[in-house]
C-alpha cells in the first residue's frame, strides 16, 4: 500500500513537515496553510479507503471563541486557533449503514469532528463535536475548571446531492453554551464515489449570487467626510445618522432567566474613515454566562459584529453589594473570509452600577471608550445581570442624566455664579470705601 504524503494546500507553498503519515486504512493527508490575517487555520483532509481511493474530502478554515471562568470567579474570553501540530486519528469513510466521520486533533489536547449521514440521494452533516482542554495554560490562563470540556451541536449544513461538492466561502457561526465555532472557506464532500471528487458544486445559501457580494461588517447610516469632484453640481449634506433600534436580550440558567438587557447599540469605528455601525436586533443573537459574582453577555450581529459585556459584583459595605460593568470586548469580522477587521478590549470600566437585586437604567445616550479607534454609544439602556425574578426587571436605579433632579444642575450652577458675582461686588465696595477713608485722613 502506498505511503501517505503530507503536502501544502497552497500552490507554490512549501510542504509542511508533520512527521510520517500513517500508511493504514483510511489514509489521511492533513495540511496546514496560511491565508491573510490568520496563519495555520486552513486544513485539508483527504481520507482514503483500503484501495487508496478518496472517500471523504474536506478543506476548510475554523477557529473558536470561548468564555471560561477564572480562579477569581471572573469570566474571560479567549480565542483558540488551529496549531501546527494537527493530527488526524479516527476519521472514517462511511457507507450505507455507517456514518462518515471527519476528525482532527490539535494543540494541547483539543479535538474537533463532524459526522455525515446519507440517504439514497443526499448527504449532510449531522453532529459536530468539539473538545477543548483548559489545562492548556497558553489559551486558558488561570482557568478554574481543569480538564477537557466537550460541546456537541447539531450541524446546520444543508442536504447535498451525492457526488456534489459542498462549498461555502461565507462565514458560518455555531454557538453552544460558552463556545462560538467559526467556519469559512469550506469545501467538503462525503461519500465520494469511485475515488473521484465531484465537479459540480452545491453552494450554501449565503454564497448564492442573489445580490452583489459585499464585505461586512454591515454598515448602516455611514457618515464620512465630504469629498469634491470636478462636477460643478452642488453636493448634498450627509443624511443624519439615526439612533439604533433597541434590542431585548436575555440569558437563561436552566429554565430561569438570569440576565435581562434592553439597549440600542451603535459602534463608532475610526479607522481610515469614521464609520457609524448600528447593531440590528433582528439579526443579533445573545449568548453568555451567568454567575453569582460575574456575568457575561455576548451579542453576535449577523456574524460580523461581536460585542461582549462583563459585569461583576463588588462590596460597598458589610451588608450591601453593587454590580457594575467592568469589561467590554468588540470584534468586527469579515463575513466572507472570517478575518478580523478590528478588535478592541477595555477591562477598566466602572460604569452602570446599581445595588444587587435592582436594575440599572439610562435612556439618554452614553459613550463607552473601548479603544482609540472604537467607541460604543448606548441608547435606552436597561440592564440587570444578576438576581432576575420572574423574568422581569427589578426596580431601576436611574443614571443622573435621566434623573428628575437633572434640571437642578444648571440652576445650581447659575446660583453659584450669581453668588460669586455678588461676593465680588461686595468686595469691590468694601475696598473702595477703605480707599476713600484713607484720602480723608490725609
């Protein structure tokens, strides 16, 4: 039987050394490549049967966003990318009675697999199993829970005609528990007939050319600096940016709601040109984790904008505790290839604080400075990350901008200025009187 060879998936690129490949059935070639922003994310797998004929082929890119708990009971976000030491044990060709299995292992004890089932006419992905190892301190520093954690999620791959190749260049997200799996540039064919990969493609819905392709993030109501052209026609002023629609988000712990959030979100991204991006609640999903002293809310708008909010509890006295916003993370992704357009994190906030058992409300616009290039504007905010009762917000503590006493601020400032003017005038009169007394004595 021929010996398996390791080669590069990129034309002209050097072969990647991975040690000897096993010459057993099924034979497997696992290849790593580099593309754009990410490196060593591309994987090509060619599973062969005992006759050295291809029975399962896949080429795809993926990474994982994971939220985990630390020893200090905080929740942190981390990214797990494929490493260079990918192995390929356990893949199975499959047949009419047995599911096909595509499996890879990488890094310090991490693994990923998907099984495929078929009918007389089609095949499709069934379940995806992802196992990550929190003993990998490079990825999970100070993790409270040690060992392997397995996530099983239903694959959303559509049925594909037998002998067709499934292709999806757009980014696809699968979210389960505290893990977001990200896939893009996917090419796969299970149950390959006669060792020949099909020539006909079945595209995912996101790749279908129903409209001109775009490169997200989806930007609405963009304001840019005006430009001049040679045309003498006058230019119109840019349309004012509308406030974002308010979204209603919630998290559950078991059957009970543990976090409630109503908020309109607008990103201000200052890169080559300033962009205002309204987060659309209709295309935004909520995920995260609830705890006794830490809670995390992760929002995913259309697989292009990821925003994470982390709330913690602090002691303000021996008998009273408050929650507050401590950290915000923003990631903007290119939906077509999964690359990161921009990423920023600020873990030094001390905002939106209210007593534990109450909620925080601020209907007026607020601004969160995430980095020099990214801001978040919030509108109609109402948040309760702890101690939610009967799926309802508790009594709200309002921000100063919303307070009924807010009108007193300009009054107080005016009174202080008036008092200062009177004090100066009295001092002037006293000084002038002393001056005249001095003249009379002379």
